[in-house]
C-alpha cells in the first residue's frame, strides 16, 4: 500500500473510530494458530498482460485508488474506487477506456461522497459505496444513476454484500464490530467480536468480504487474524495468520483520542475472496507477498511473490490485477514454472 493510502486509512480510523468506542462485554475466543508457520511459495512468475495509465487515459491518475473489484463474468474490466475524486470508475483494459463513472464527486448532496472508504458490486451490477463521513451507503445503478442513499447508524468503513442484507465494519460495539442491515437500511444485529482487551479493540479493525451465499470473511489490518462467519453472524473459524502478527497497542493522545502508532506493523494491506481461496496481501522481509488461505478452514495453503511496487492486488484463478508504481492499472497472468 502506498504511503498516501496508508496514512488515509489511519486518519480515517483516528477521526471516526478513535474517540470513545463502547466496551465489549462477554468473551471472544482466542484465534487458533496455523499449523504451518513458514511460507511455501509457488514457483513461477506473473507476466504483465495490459496496463492502463495516463498515456491511454490522461484523466486517470491512480495514486489515490484505494479499492478494486473484478467480477467473474467481466475479466476485461476493473472497478476502481478513487478516494481523491470520490468516484468509482469502471475501466476496460482492451481497448483502454472508461466505461462508466459512479458518483458526483466530493460533497454531502445526493450522489456525492465525502469520505469513500470501500465499495462492492452486487450480482445486478449495482455499486454500493461506503461514505464514512456522511455515515451512509450510496447505491448506484449499472448506468451510473443514483438509486438509493441509505443512512446507517454505524459509520461504514468496509462493506460486504449478502443475498438479503449488507454488513458494514465500523466502531466496535457491545456485541462486535460487524453490523448487519436489510437492503433498505434497517439495522438487524451486530456480531464479529475478536478481542477481549476492551482498551485495544481499535487494533482489531480490518477488511471484510463475502461469498455468494452470504458468508462473511474478515481479515485484520494490524492484527494477524482472519475469520469466517455464517450469514447470521455465527463464527465458523477464527485463525491467526501465518506470521502470527500481534495486535498493536492503542494509544491515547492529549485530547483523549485513540490511535495506533504509525510504526506498527501491518498484517494485511488488503484482501479478496475468489472461489475457495482467501488472498491476503502483506509485505514480509521487504518482499511483496500474496498469502493464500482456504475458505472452509482458514488454513494457510501457499504464497505468491508479487511484482515489486504492486499495490491493491486482486487475484482470480490465474489473473492478478493491481496498481503498479501508483500510476498504472495493470493485469498480469500467472505462469507456473515448468516441472
């Protein structure tokens, strides 16, 4: 993750999540360690196929891209959330072009986004965007028009979609830090409690995604944890990552705000779910790494060495997408080494 995106993430956490979260009563299980504690790298290389940048589309600097999504039926296209412009763009690789833009830019009015932090695309190609500062989910139709604006009780940092609900990741509450809503914005329940240390709950913030049948996956940003929950919030597994990255201590500044030291190690910069695999991006010993875990058990399986300077990796079966050197949207193909 580029320096700008890292600082943006931590600023958003400090402003919206660092001031007085509610305590977490009850008991959270301890995460189960991995059986394997050393990486097994797949032998082969990622071969670049295409790139899109300012030479092809002069209005597209990618240094403020903060999230990507690729759909199985549309592998020649990538949805990109641009924090600076406050829009999601649907970009085609070949030939390079902007197919559509979702969002009217920075602001608080209908279709505007003050602080977009995440998005997901549903099966009907509607775009669901988290607007943290406005505490709402903004939904755009496939043609780019505004469909709904859903105010939510919990400022949405991340979002995952379910067949009949959506889940946001936000300020830890008495029952957890994941919040389920109906698709018209009615709050249902909270779940996903990962820490018993009441003073350190902020250190367990992270990323969420979901499967087609509504199972929710969580990966910690600082804490080296990953979890799977049923559509109604029951925990299926709660595991440590292969590095067993400990959660950092949350500190308090002179104004009473809570924050995590900027020097704290990052466990997972981003992640995506594809088929039976969870892909978690990390940096280990200055190597850009994509760790792969099983969606059924949370077991570590193997790792890929990513191209240097590639951020926001999004992995499919054999294709890798990401932002290269903060300026290029790229697509790569995995070429296994010959036996």
